[in-house]
């Protein structure tokens, strides 16, 4: 099953501010690892507290906060930040 990857405008801006190597690592992770996995939950960890229901992925020194939408087979990238 192929998951569709969507990135919010906020996350796009956050990625654009990163150095080229970090940008490449994040894009490579999204397209090479996350897109083709059967269940994207196996690569990430659930968040707790006020962000309960969202998932996080670690890519090097960065954290991607995502909403996994099973009905639409979509992983929506909400935020990207330095860990």
C-alpha cells in the first residue's frame, strides 16, 4: 500500500529554513521509507498530552509531527523542528 504524503504550509516553511543536508534527509525519509510502508505507525511513536492522536518521527536531529489519516491513506506532516 502506498501512503500519500502531504505537507502543511507551516511544515514547508520550517523545512525550507533548514540546511540542505537536513532537508534532503527529511525528503528522503518521507519518500523512501514512509511512503511504501504498510503501516506508518510502525516507524513512529504516538504523542501524548495535548497532541494525543498525532505521531512523531525522528529524522536525524529533527522531529516530524504528523497526523495519520487512515481513511484517506495519507500522512499529513504538521510541524518540523529541531529536537
